[in-house]
C-alpha cells in the first residue's frame, strides 16, 4: 500500500508540468461554473504592416512599428536609404500632390503611403499689396510647413512659380524649418504692406506618370487587417499609436466645417486639429466652456471669441442642441 501511495504521489507531482504548463500544487484550475462561459484569452495585438513608395518612383517597401509621424518618416527613410529630413509630406493611395489625400494623424489599415521628397529649391520675391497673401498653410508634423491651397486671384496666385505642395523653407533668409504652420501663417500676416520680401521654397520631386494611382494596397490577404476596414491607426505626438474606429459621417462633416473655419480665420488647414476641436466641442455645453477647454489644451493658438463661437455652432447646433 505504501508503494502504491508513492506512485500516486509521483503521479500527482508529475501533473503540474503536463503539456509544459505548470500549476501550483494543491490549486488545480477550477472548472467554469455551470452556465458561465469560460473567459476568452486576451486578443493578440495585430502586426500592422504598411506598404510605401517614394512618390517620384521607387520599389515598394514595408514599414511597421511607428507611433507618431516622426517615427513614420524615420521608418520610410530607413527603407529607402535617405534622411528623414528629405521627406516633405506623405499622401495616401496616390503619388500625386493631392492635398485631399494628405497623411495626417490617422492611417487606414489598407492605406498605401507615398512619400514626397525634396526637389528643387527656388526663391520668389513678393510684394504684399493686401493683408492676405491667399495662402493656406499646413505642416507635416515633423518640422516642414508647406502650401496646401492658393486662393484664386490672390497675390500668390499671380506668381506662377509658387505651387501647391511647395515647402516654405525661409522668409527673408530667416529659416522657418521646425516652426508649426500657425507660426508661419502669423509671420506672413505680420509682414508690412508695400515692402517686398523673399520666400525660399522647396518643391517636391516630380512623380513619374508611370505610377498609377492606387485605391487599395497590394497587401497579401489578411495582412494588416483587424476586423473592420474602417479601423485606423491613430498617430499621436505623445504616447503610443492606437487602433480606433473611423469617425462617423457626422463627425467627418463637422471636422470639415471646422477645418474651413481654421482656413478662414487663421490661413491654416489642419484636419487633426479640427478633429480635436470637434471632440472638445462635443464635450462642451456652450461656446464659453469650449473656449476655456481650448485655452487649456491649445492656448498657443489664441483663438478669437467669434471663431470659437462658430466652431461650437458648427459642431453642436446642427444636432439641435442649445447653448
């Protein structure tokens, strides 16, 4: 009987390492209660791989493991053996300088990334005959401000060598590399009338016509996909990138209206800033509360009161809300 007991103990001692998974002696895994489903294992983090090309023509590369725009540029630069500072901006699913397809703070899981790199440098002399030059400026989130729109009939529109997509490198030999787009817009607004000034611009390298526009990437089936094609990878200036559902049509329309207001009041376009302001407005019962919220988060913008009121109205009043 004693030998049988030893064998029983040996079998019990051997059971904790069965299948290579140990359990503490005397604490076997409790079965799930009757009628209660067993807990599911945690969902594995997907491996997100994006395809990329240089917009003027290159082989296709793959990038992954980035959490913000600067890291994204560094990954693209590593793939193609260039410096990250060569990249002016990126577009999604087209090699063309299409300002409606700019890469901002979100990338769809099926998006194909085209990087536009530095081309020729040019200088133009401008005489400010009006307060507004007719430029809409945005930036790439990594130190380069560039022209997103030129208003027809404006001062800049009459200078044929200035084009949408040109990066503004210097104003009167004062470099503005590293400045945000709203800082550049402020500098241009503050230039005196009737006094000529010089813009040093860098145009993106020209794309080859042989590269066709893409609406979907050429990823293998299942690669980089997570449940819904509407999910996007949201890049953040601070903290890790996160997977989020794409905005609703109502949120997209509100962000477009706010982006238009940014251009009208400040001469900038910034879809990420517009989305941030939409989120803030949705949580604010009125324009006054929205103004305080924006001041605490985005105080450097110094938004005028009438602008904040229009933002709140653009986001909240279409829903039938009241201030």
